[in-house]
């Protein structure tokens, strides 16, 4: 797990974990995903389950 001042982020993270890690609200992450913004997310099984890869979140933070 990646540890920062904000906490830890597992290799595959839930929206809640990414929200806590980035100090962003869950609705904001959901909106960004719908708009194609924010860290890259993956929908599992084509359903409503969303996950984020740690490397994608960290890359997004670096690029910001």
C-alpha cells in the first residue's frame, strides 16, 4: 500500500478510499468519472462497481 500524509491507498481502491486519499468528496469523484476527468476509473462487470488502480491515482496527482 502507498502511504502518504493523507493515509494509505491499496493497489485497487474503492471510490471511498480514493476520496479519503485525495481529500475529495465521493460525489465529486463520481462527477469527474462521468465527465472523463479525475483519476482513471474502471467499472467492474459493466455495472455500477467502480475501482481505481493506485498507479492511476498517483499519476493523476503527479499531473495535477
